[in-house]
C-alpha cells in the first residue's frame, strides 16, 4: 500500500474515533481547541492537519503539480 493510501486510512480512522467520541457525550469547544494534555483530543487537530497536508503534497507529486 502506498504512503498516500496509508495516510488516508489513518485520516479515516481518526475521523471515526472523533465521531464516536462526539456521539458518546459530545465535545465541547474548549476540549477541541484547547484540550488538556491527558484528553483524547490532545494534539488531534495538529496531527490531522499534518497528515492531511502530507496527503495533499503526495497528490501533487503524483500529478506533477505544485501547491
């Protein structure tokens, strides 16, 4: 499996985990934007953004285009 496919799989898994947590009890804005270091969402936005950016970069490499 290519790096891009693995990263997309990781993004989908992260989304499933986020949705599950949201459905179990909701997510407050402060917990999403400024979570405590011991919370599940700690680093979630940053990690997801890094993975998504890498997927975009790989897609551009495949097509020979630039951002």
